[in-house]
């Protein structure tokens, strides 16, 4: 059943709110792109604090960077001038509220920080603060520190929208800090190797990046094991050969980098160091995206006698960038249409020189309500996918009646199913399921909505259930356009939407089936799609555990307790 919304049509508040939401999402995208492009850790930390403060509109912001011993190593501020910063004295020790944020999975939002039970007050010369919003910055299980925002502009409290914007920004900040850390690590390794005259072989083979050296004629003189694995060759097959034969780099549009802007040639010609560029290494069926870092090798007289090149596989970073671009594109495209409709209908209703009849007003209000539901579903899908992938969504299994679960899902998707014939084929003597009822019902709702979207009006949709050993197999069958065999695995990936038939195109995030897959697998089940036997359309199946014997304790999406 769709959520009901109440709108105040007597003021332009709704139109202003939708415009403000779009502005905040655009600002979030710009802030994420800016910090992702910075590789200097010191500059990156300051940019994170500055952009976070402007993102939510507050007076002060700070970032505490912690070490492995959980002690604060540095404290970066924004909104406080240098003199006021010096008068604050030593940075906080990270206890009380600040320590609480370090272990929290959710943002901490307080209307009055002094009223929190762990608040220990402020030291002398500290600005008076009341409203507070804090979140930890993490990536791949590593915590970099805490981000604090205080004193919301206008004197009001931080909102839930502020909290979610900061949460998404903090996730991107974690990725950016890890990239900067890895970049600094590579640079430090190269400086140490040259300055300390360590054994070249030991240095080359101790790093996870491909490293090789060239002489002034651009022939390879040394190469590490990681670079050899990239080429699939042995050292004897590589040493002495021109670099462009072993590493035939290309630009992203397929042009040869070796003939146009070769970093090794530029380094030797200019006697400079530190050329950084991205390229493609077409050695396998799938070209490998890489980042190149080139430094000059000098003799005792300062003459350039060769080049050391570091080649790093950036496939994972490219995938992160692609996901980020997909999210930005999705938000820009999917939000624009419903926001435009809401603004258009609400602005029309607010026109003082037009007298709308009652039927037209109701029609406008229904349209606004429908578009608001679309916005709510988009935000819900994005947040649910983020929670599921990070392990913050916990499955809490309990005995659940399968028949009741199915009928509840059908009732909640009634608006989608009203133009279809729904049949239920479930035996009455089935044992109960051991599942999280809300999450399991979410799977059925998504599958029923998809069946309604991609099948013609008045066609039949069937929900079935059959026992398979210790599991129950549930199925949603439609008579729609079907799914090609080549796409039956791909449709469960994030942001994938198939558009074989223009008649069934509809707005969406491309996250529904990916969310279903995560929920089902968190229960120890499996989800797949088949062609309907003897007819057109598709049958989506998934399995869930039956409540037999000792129940499992609540588990997270990654199986963590």
C-alpha cells in the first residue's frame, strides 16, 4: 500500500522544498567530484571539512584523524580563524560524544549537544555550540576519523536530509582518502628507493604495483614480478626490449600513447619527474585501465640516465567511479522528472488568478502524490542498497506464515496490480518460514511490481510456493515481454534495466532486483529467473529457509553478528 502524503497547498513551501532538494543533490555531486580529484592528503582533509560545512550550511566543521591506536593524530577545522584555533589549545582526546561517533554506524544528530548524557562541556575559549551532526569516515573496514558539523545556519536543528547528505559525502570521502593514501604510499616507496640506494630488486618486488626501469634509449633494464604478471612474460623476454613493445599503452579512445604523449619520452626530454597520467594496457581480451607515474633516474652529476615507471591497476577505482557516475546520472535523471511535475502542479494550484474546479484540483493533488511516491522510492532504493552492501541492515528471522506473507505483499502492491489478474497457488499445509518478515515481503513486492510493469493489462500474474527440502521456493510468474537468456544473470546487478520493448518502458532505479538478491542471499537463499514453461513471460524464483529445528540468531547481510 503506497504511503500517503499531506501537502500544504496554501503556500509555496512545497515548490521551494523540491528546488532546495535538487540544489543539495547537485552540491553533493560537485563536492564528491572535487574531493575525488585531490591526491594530496593534507589538501584533501581540508577540502573534506570545507565542503562538508558548505554542503549542510553550518558555522563550524572539524575532522579528527585517528591512528591505529584510536588516538587523534590531527584535527582539521573550518569556520574558525587561525587565532581562534590557536586559543582552543590541544585537540580533543576523542572521548564522550566524539568517541561515541567513532563506533556508530549512523550519523549522530543532536538539537542541543549540552543535553546529551555523554557531553562533557567545552574547554575555555571554545566557541559556544548547540546543534550538532557527526559521522565517522570509513572505507573497506578502515576508520579514518570523525567528521563534526555544528551550529546550523539560521539557528534551527540539522535535518534528516542533512544527515543523509553527510552520510553519502562521508562514504565518498573514505574512498578519496584511501586513494590519496595509496598514492602517497607509492610516492614514498619511490623516494625511499632512490634516496637510500636500496637493492632495486627488493624494492621492485615488494610492491603491489608494476614497476620497471628504462635507460636513455627507452629499453627496459629492470622489471618487477607484478609488471611481468601484467604482460604474461618472463624477465628474459622483457629485459632489453623497447618499452613500447612490452607495454603498448593507449589512450582511453584507442590511440597509441607511446607515439603521442609517452611519459618516459617526456621525462627524458624535459629532465623532469612526476608525470602522472591514465592509460589503457591492451594485453588481454579486456584492456586493463592503469595509472602511470614516471620519475627520472639521475646519476651523481644530476644527469638523467633513465626512467622508473610505476603502473598501477585502477580497475577497482574505475568501477567506483562508474558507480558514482551512475548514481549521479540516476539522481539527475530520475529526480528531475518528478520534481518538475510536483513543482508544475503545485505552482498551478497556487496561481492567484486561476480558479480551478474541484475535479481538476483533485487530479493535480493525485499527480503530486504519485510523483512524491516516486521520489520516496528512489531515495529508499538508494539508501537500502547502501545499507545492504555495507552490512548495516540486519536480518532478524522469526516464524512467518508463507500465505500471510504473500497476501500482505499483494495488498501492499495493490496500486500496481489493479489492472492485472492475480492468482495465488500455495498449499495450505506449509510449515512456517524462518525469515525477517519486512525484508522478505520487500522481495515479493519488488517482484510483483516488476511483473505488473512488464506485462500487458488484464494479463495474469501468479504467485506460487513449493517446499524444497529445508527451504520454500516462491515464484512470481507473469505473461510479459520475457528476458533474453544472455541477460538472466545481469539483471540482478546494480543499475541494470532492460528496455527490449518501448511499450513497457517505465522510470526506475535499476536497483530493485539487486536489493532482492542481497536480501535473499542474506537469508541463505538463492534467486533466479526462468522462462515460463509453454508460454510467454518470465518466472522469478527465490528460496527462503523453513522454520524447522533450532532457529538461527539474527544475521547481517554479510553474515556478521
